[in-house]
C-alpha cells in the first residue's frame, strides 16, 4: 500500500510545483467538496444478496484549483474544471448458503482497494473526465476482514466461508476516460450519450450508454448526476430522475480472471467469462445549496453462467464549501 501513498503524494506535489502566479477566476462561491458513498446488494430487490459485486465503500474529495497547473492547460476551450481524489474498497463473492455461509456458486472471492486521481473538464454541452486507479487486489485489500466484521457486528448475517479462495495479491492499475454529451433538452426532459473506457490489468472495457433525465435539472456540465455540482452557484436546486442503459464490451476482469501477468493458484479463477454484458441504472438525485444526495439502482446481466443477472443499490451524499 505504501506505493499508492507515494504515488499520490508525488502527483499532489506536481500540481503545486506547476502552479503559476496568476489565480484562476471562478464564478462559484465554493471550491471544495467532500463525498461519501456506499454500494451494496443489500439495497437491491428481486435478487440474491452477497454475490458477484457484494459491496463497496468510498470517500472522496473534489476541488477547483486556485492556480494553473499542468492538467488545467490541456483544453483551452473548457468552461470549468476540477480535480478529485477518491478512496474505495470493493468486495466480490460467489453465491452462498444463507444458513451455513458455504458457497454454492463458482467465482473467486475478490477484494479491490484503490485510490482514484482524476480531472474533469466541462464544456458548453459536454464533459470529459480522465482518471487513474492505483491499488491492490487480493487478501491485502482487507475486503474479507471488513465483510466479516459487518456480518458479525452490524447485520447479524452468517459469516461467509471461502475467503481463502480469492484472487491472488497483486498491484492493480487502470487508466480510465469518460465522455458525456447532451443531445437535446425539452423543458423537463433531457437526453444524453455517454462513453466509458478503461485500460489496465484490473479492468479493460468500453461501455457506451444512452441516458435520459426528467424533472428539474441543470445542464450536464453543472449537474450533480455527473458529479459537477461544484460548478454551481450556491442558490441552485435540482431534483430529477436519471435512467441509463448500454452494453459493456469487456476484455479482462481481474476480480474474475485473477492475475493477468502471473500465475493463478486457485481453482475458482475463471478463464471464460461473458465479454458482452448489459448495464442499466435508475437513480434519483437532489441538489440543494451545498448538499447533494443520490440513490441509484443498478441491474446488470451476468458475466458467468451461474449469475445471469445481478443488481445492487448505491447511496451517496456530498457537501461543498
């Protein structure tokens, strides 16, 4: 884990070292935002719990820099930009018997703990985000310990058996990009397109999507649904529903397939997965002054035969200052 902190410190210092004397103008009263969120199939309905993607917990910090730096100069025609850092732990488990805790499905246990460093650029009708994920998979991720603690001390569920059959320890690095563009807006209805791509030894995929919003909302480059509410003035208000759907074309997933470059001494590591999956979401979003709140329901087609569909919920809250 020390490598993660060293890299994060280096990148943070580089932002300061490249700063210029001229301050950047801003129309916003706030330049900082803290975020906390959790994903869990405990929030889902019509599905078995604690299988495939079991849970995630994260905390983050977004900010609009006061001075120019290496990353703010990339697009000269941008309207706004921000930097962010996020820490997250994710856990993945097979199906299991709710009475005994013994697994009944075939997929490896997996934990993925990582830091995300990124920058978002806002234009007239579009957003571009670049980010890097750096972390660790396997036992050192501490996913096993966190799940056991939650089941025994909080939810009172049976503790799962089989965490000794998880993906091997390894360093993980992903480089990601996201592009979102508004297609049309008609009063309280908005349509947009979105594309996500990842390249790395943990996940490599492309994921084009179509989406709609209806309700009271701001432009996508200022909306909380796209993590851009920091670009708003303090008196802005949003409340709306967002739906998205699209196919993900996946080349590699280390939480299922293990180490891309090393040996995998685990009978549960999978060689064959479904490389084309469908992903959809339905979420409610609220932004009021300095606060954001969202609740999102995700449903995906399965990546393996034993899990043909999977759904989970996510809750997030953010405060800007």
